[in-house]
């Protein structure tokens, strides 16, 4: 049995442009990645009320 998980993905490139100069304490791509991660979790999480650290399904992902 093959233990490798082959995942097909589509590379996506984001370009952020602002109408005026922006000064931010947090890099904009970090914010974008955080929002995308939160939305991905809300779409596919098996235990949305549990925190990720105590999730009983994490072993399924890494098995």
C-alpha cells in the first residue's frame, strides 16, 4: 500500500495593488493567508467547535 498522498493543486498568484501608499504593521500577504486558512477550515473541518490543538481528527490527515 502506497503511503504517499498525491494532491493535485492549481498554483494561484496574487498581486496586491493599492490606490494610495499603505503602511501596515503586518505584511498584507500574511493577512491574506490567514483569511484563506480560516475560510478553508470553516469549509472542511470535521470538528468546528474544537480547537486545532485538541482535534481528534488530526491523525486522519497525517496518517
